C-alpha cells in the first residue's frame, strides 16, 4: 500500500499543488465521474516533471489529464494520482525560417488559446483547431482535427516525458493516424508540441475561423465529451441517426437531437448512464446495419 502521507510530503517539498478526492465531474467536459484520490496541479513544466517523478517513485497509478474532453471517468473514480496539465500552458514563437513559423505550445495550452495567439501574432495554418475543446497535449495524442484537417498536417515535433526523461519525437515517430498516435500505445506523456505554421494577415485568420465556426453550427451545446464514435466509411452520427436513435435516453444521458454522435448530460447523468447508453447505441446500430461503432473517447477507472 502506498504511503500517501509521504507522497503528499514530496509534493509539498517540491512546490507542487495538490488536492484530495476531487470529483471528475469538475475535471471533465461531460461532468460525470467519481473522485480522484489525489490530483496534482503543476504550474510549469518543471513542476510537471516533478509531479510525474514523485507519483512514479511512490508506485502510484498515474493519469495525465488536460481539458477533460473525450474522457469518461468511472463513478467509482480513479485510484491513483491525476496530474493535470492545465497549468503547463506556455506558448511562444520558437523560430522562423523561409516563411515558416514554428510555434511551441505546451501540453496545457487550450486549442482556443492557441487560436487566439495565432490571431494576435498573424500566424496561419491552425485555424481548423479553433472551436475544438481540449488542450494541445490531448490534440497531439488524439491527432485531433476536422473538415479534412488534423494535427498531423501542422505538427513538426513533440517533446515527451518517457520514464522520467525528456525525449524528442519527430512527426514521423509520432505515428499520427485517424484519431490515433504512438502516445496511445506507450507510456510517453506529451509535454509540448512544435507546430509548423505560416506567417499571414490576422484578417485572413479570422475569416477562416469564422468559416469553421459556421461549419460547426450543427454541434450541440451542453455537457458532452465531443464526438463519441470514430467515423468510418460513413459518418458515425449519420449511421446513428438513420437508426432513429436521436433523443434516446438512459437516465440523465441522451443522444443529441442536433448531432447523433454527441451524448449530452442533462445535469443529472452518471457515468454509468453514459456508458450504458453507448453500449445500447452500439448494439442497436450493429443489429440494424452491421456497422460496428468504435469509441474515440477514453475510459478512466473501472466500469462494470
């Protein structure tokens, strides 16, 4: 059994803020889930590395969590340490070369903050990321994207924390695919991403962002994880809609009437409600169409 008092002493000695038994309902965009035993909140990359080292030293299960989108945490919570990346949020222009602008963004930078930075600095190429919930770290892990664009198109390299050591991954080594990357199958943790972008006029960036915003007008408001299922030969939302499942409800969770690939928490849902609804949708779609839906969300903790 881990000595939590010694763990907490190490966090305190190294200046890492932490809290006990914080609910995932406040840590995720869906707003459900039980408590995390301990959540560490480093405020810079040094504290981030320290928090990871301390958790590992004490033999704790460790979860690195950004904005909490695309995450469903068990109602029983997570037995271990959650290390939040939200405070690791530095962003700057690292260098320019031949019209290319290389922007360094740390894992906790929200995609909204990245978008705002690019507008202020007159840097184009990442407009498609505006409006996507989540952080740079999560976007790299999931190869986030939309409308035919993804992180893969603008990623130059990634610094990761691997077994307590910083390593540099080239774009090729990241093995970015559709909502997939090398970081999903190994224990590396994204620390920062170097984006390869272009110098342009702020007005052009704003216009492109407006276009993407308009294209997202069909996305529902409310507490959700974003898209639940990966798109296959046909968009998952269209397949679910064709099965007549819009509005289907389990407890406080329901399939959005606006976009069927979104599950909404009406404010009373449990994670079990959401999980049961996902299972039911998958079963019905398989029976009626033969299509096997695959989640793009991440499950945290133990589900029954």
